[in-house]
C-alpha cells in the first residue's frame, strides 16, 4: 500500500519541479509583444484610436480618417498644456497616407502630387508651441530644445507592461547565460 502512494507523490513532486524550472519565453516572443503593445493614434480631427504599435498608421473606424502615432509635448510652458498640467497630444501629418475605397491604409509615392504639394512640416514640432514661437529669432539650441520636448506618447498601461517585458527580457537573458555556463 505504501508503494502505491509513493508514485503519485513522486509525480506531483516532479511536476512542481518542472513548473519551477519552466524556461522563460524566447527573446523573439518578448520583442513581438513589445512591438505590439497598445499605442495611441490620432486623426487630424482629434479622434483617438488604440491599436498595436507595430501598425504605424491606422484608419479610424468611426471617421474613416488616417490616424498617426500620438506624440506629447513636455515643454513646461506649452500653451496647449491642460489646466491640470497634462501635456498636449498631437500627431505629425503625413500626406503619403490615405484611406482607400476599401477602408484600408493606402500610400502615395514620394513623388506624387499629394506629397510634392504638401505645405506642412515633417518635423516633430508641437503645433501649440509652434503657433507661439518666432523660429527666425531662435538660436539653434532653442530649436533643438523644442524638438527634445516632443516625445512619443505611451499609454499608461503600455508603459507598465513595457517595464514588465523588460524584466522578462532580463530574466530570459539570465536564463540563456546560465544555460551557456552549464555547458562550459
């Protein structure tokens, strides 16, 4: 009778040991999740779309407009900053992209009239700050500071998950290094 009890216990112990030593996901799997974290995209009319970061450009289902990745202005004196201190969010217009008849993202070539006749700026500049700046009177250092204040916006839940993924990545690298050390 004792020997019959011993085997189920042994199986349970082996299962627990194998669970404890389960190897982390591959670096490729971790990178894929990092690239597909939810990202905020904005249309030119201000509609918000959340989609995987790997998309680059998406179409807003409601308005059928192109939505581009959101940026934030971290200028402490930005005129677009909200009353509670939140930075202004914006996207950079890109005339290469349009919505096809099928409702998908289409892309014009660089030498198309839509792109060639574009009168906007491709620079990463906050539109609220830009409206109050005198660019011709700025020093190169001041211009660079305005560019540095503009950063990609990251959704709070994506920022949290990115930190978790960085820890998982570190654990995976440690695991690989331990395995390499075992074979030496």
